[in-house]
């Protein structure tokens, strides 16, 4: 087992390794000694595979739990689902000293986190990520949210988990496409911070040791979150590929996965940066090659005018500018605020 400490306002640990779900009961007993009842939130893909193991471990530690199961997929990440979870928690008589457990991928984690942030003005929650994407990114850092019709993650709060328990066995039931989607966030981490990791991914593809790779990505994210917990500065770097990626995701009607869209966003911004003389000239070639090695797309044929409207309504906008993360070299990126014209020129160069 590997442990990464996250020293934020309310510090917590991320534990990564096989078989950790069996120790869930003892872990929550230690972390939430006053809790007498737990709400496990999951979805209809992960629940049938892993909820019983979580419940058995809680029961063995003498803990009672109720389970709330959502339909899987981004369509469940709504304000209506949030209210349903809160009503369910109230009907199950959870109190302020009880806790929520988010068993699933990014959708379940973001939604459960927001439910925990708002139930009785805030209860503890534990992230139990079961996808690679959630393990390396969304389960760490306390960003919680649901989507609004106007865009992704527009309703949310910063609410740090009490703990993150990443049982790498759960990744074994992850469909190939979902694993590949998570790999886009791994590649993003390498392009942002870690040239050595980038070389390893370029050489070995998906043949990596999951525990150490997740720990390495979490450690990079920990450093950024510890420095900028409320996302007012350098944390924006984690949005590499996301400005265009979120636009492609919405325009595709969520037919493309988050990871596929981030891959397109990352490849596009690298091509644009090289053409504009902002980054080392071989970056696009290297990034395209690693994304293709992982089976991720590098282009979209969605017209730029449709993507522009989406990018300009992105929540990364501040006033008239959007912060775009621009690679300078592998392992080094910069935050560049851009107005509409600059953003349009950049994207035109990359698409
Ligand atoms: N997923 C981006 C962040 O946590 O800031």
C-alpha cells in the first residue's frame, strides 16, 4: 500500500493499493469515531460489483449503512440527483456526525462530495474511487459539483474528503474504454509536471504498475492542491486540455468520454503552441504519439465557431478572458489569460 498525505486546510491521506476495500470498516471507524450510520452512494455499474464488499467490511466493523444507487453516466450528475440523495439521507436518519461514502468514478465522487458539503451544512465523506480517472484526479482535492443545463460543474463547493481509499483491485472490472479515458489524465499529469513519466508512458504504454503510477499522479496533484486549495492560481494548470475538452464533450452530446475530449484538447493546444512559437517544436509530435499509443483521439471535426461559444461560457472564464493552459515543454506549462480573439487564433492554429 502507498500513502500520500494531502496537507490542506483539513489534511487527509490518500491510500492506494490492492484489497483496501476489505479494511474499509476499520478505516471509517478510526476516521469517523462518532458516526453510527453511513450512506454509500454508488452507481448501477459499480454497485453490483463492489458495494457488497464495502457493506461486508462495514458490517464486520459493526457499522450500519444504507446504499443509494444512481444510473451510471454524466446524465446523473444533476441538481435533481443531489436533492434525491439529500432526501434519502434524511429518510435514513443520517445525522451531522454520520458520513457519506462515494463508491465509484468521477460522477459519483463529485456528486457525493457536494451532497456531503450541503447535508446538514456539511458532513464527512470518504472518496472510494473505482476508475483510473477518479483515482488520479477527481477524488483528490475537494472539488465537488453537479452540472447545470448551461455547463459542466457549474454548481459546486470546495469540500475536502476525510480520506481517499483507492483499492486498485476495483480497476480490474473497469471497461477498457474507461481505463483509456483515465489514461488521458495520467498523460496530462506527465505533460504538466513530469518529463520522466512522459518518457515512460511513451515507451511502455499501458504496461505500468497501477499503484505506483496512481501514487505518482496523486503526489503531483497534492503539491498543486496544497499550494492553491481554492483554485485561485496555479491549480488552473490541472485544466490542461480541458477548455477545449469540455467544449468538445458538450458538443458531442457526451458521446465522447471525458478522457477522449481532454486528449483532443491537449493535442490541439500543443499544436497551436508550437505553431505560435510558445513551446519546444517537437512537443506536438511527442504528445500526439503518446495519445495515439494509448488509443486516444487527437483531433475533432466539430467546427470552431460551435466550440468557441462553449469555451467562452466555460467557468474558467474571468471577465472577458479565459485562462488557457499552454505547454512550453514536456513537464512545463503556463497559464495564459486570453481574450476571445486570442483564443480563437490559438484554437484555429491547433485544430
Ligand atoms: N480536476 C482539476 C482540479 O482538481 O483542480
